[in-house]
C-alpha cells in the first residue's frame, strides 16, 4: 500500500493535480484498477488535468463528494428552463390577444354599411388570412420550443436519477451502500404490518484483516467484490443487498419467515465457503474465505434501530462461537451479548 500511495502522489504531482482527498480517491480508483471506466476517462484527459475536469469525473464516479454541487447545478438549469417556458407562454398569450383584436376589428368593419363593399370584403378576408397564418406559424414555433424545453427538463431529471443511483451505490462492489440500505429499512419499518414479516441478515467476512495484511488491500478489494457478487447472485432480485461497512454486508427480505431467512443465510455461507479464491496466474490461494452471519426477524424488534442491534448481536454470536456459521437472534439467551454499533446512521427525516 505504501508503494501505491507513493505512485499516486507522484502521478498527481507530475500532472499538477492538487492534493485534495477527492482527487486522491480518483487516482486510487484508477491505479488499483477498481473502476475500469474511470481509469480510461482519466487517461484520456492527458498529462495536465484541470480541477474542473477532475470534478466532472468525480460527479460521475464519486457522487459522495459532489452531492451539493450536482443538485445546485440541476436546480439552476431547471430554473432557467422554467423561466424560458414562461417567456414562451407570455409570447403566445400576446400573439393570441393580437389575433383576437384583429378578429374583433374585422367583425366590426363587416357589420358597418360599407362592409358590404366587395373590395373591402376582399381586404378583410386577406387580413384575416394573413393574421391566421401568422398566429399558426407562431404557435408551431412555440410548440417546438416547448418540446425542446420539456426534453431538456427530462434530461436533467434523468441526470438527477442517475446521480441518485450513483450516490446510493458502493463504488467497489456495485451493491447498495449504507445510505441506501438505511433508507430502505426505514421505509420497510414505516409500515408496521410489512415490518412484521421482514427479515435482516448481517454477513461479515471472517478474519478479513489477515487477508489485507497478508496480500494487500488490492487483493482484499477483489475478494470483497467476489463476495458481493456471490451474495447478489445467491439472493436474487427479491432481496435488498448492501455493503454497510468495510467487510460487512446486509441482506433484507420482506414477506418471509425466519426459516426462509435462515435458509438464505446458510446458502450464502456455503456459497462463499465453496468458492476458491485463487490467483490464476500465480496459483496463490487467498483462502479460506468464510462468512459469519446473524439473522433477526422484524417481528422481534421494536423498530429499525432495534432490528439492527439484534441482528448485530446474532452476528457477534456467530463470531464468538467459532465463525463460519449462522446464528438467529431467537436462539440467543436473554441478556447474552450486546450490540456494539449504532447502526442507523442515515435516519429518515
């Protein structure tokens, strides 16, 4: 890791990049190969990179550093589009008022005795025809402009949705991150009936520090990504899977039973245990990699925070009993063990 840090600092210095934490993280993602798309885009920027270009990349790939700026920019762009739409509507209103005035004037003239004159009637018809064509042409132009403004606002909304997804995604594992998970659990437990039939599983990679110490953080990151992939594939789309800490994951189910939740947890444990974490080139075996898991039902908790704590207790019971196993909270004797964390970091307002 010391060599990687030196390489990153040297690269940043050579390219005149300010030593900001958000810049360092961009280069770290590139050097370690964690994000291939980011690496390619950073390389395309050349040898002298402006802070503006770096922040553009940051907004795309490291949303957690740029939240305020992204929403502020979107708000400005939407406000500008709305202002232009209102101006178009005022123009259309003026055009229709003018057309109405022409119709009123010609109606009066046609009602006068001289209005029966053939020449005058021809002039009136020509005037009405010209006013009508002019109003229709103006209406078409306004419609086109309105469509363009609507498309731009839709584009901005899509960008915000993309940013929201990025801000709620763990960049390493591509799973939901802690913020998204807390929001999901708070929503589930906002419905008392739904909470009764929900389950929560915590999974922690056993002795992960040993892996990092023995093989380095790059290998550790790869193992995290592999484990995340196993969890996501094994759980399927019906589960909400998130990385909630360094080597900690959470899996939330609704409409389930304790038996079903424990079955899922056991499948996850077995799937990771059976996976061979071997370097294909060097033949180095990074294993064994195993999981300890804790399970708790929503019906056993007072609220989301209580559910977190009790699932945490079940997880630590697995750790304390030898690891590589599943423990359900309902199995723990009353008063045995304590939760060590305040899990609900991102509370629903």
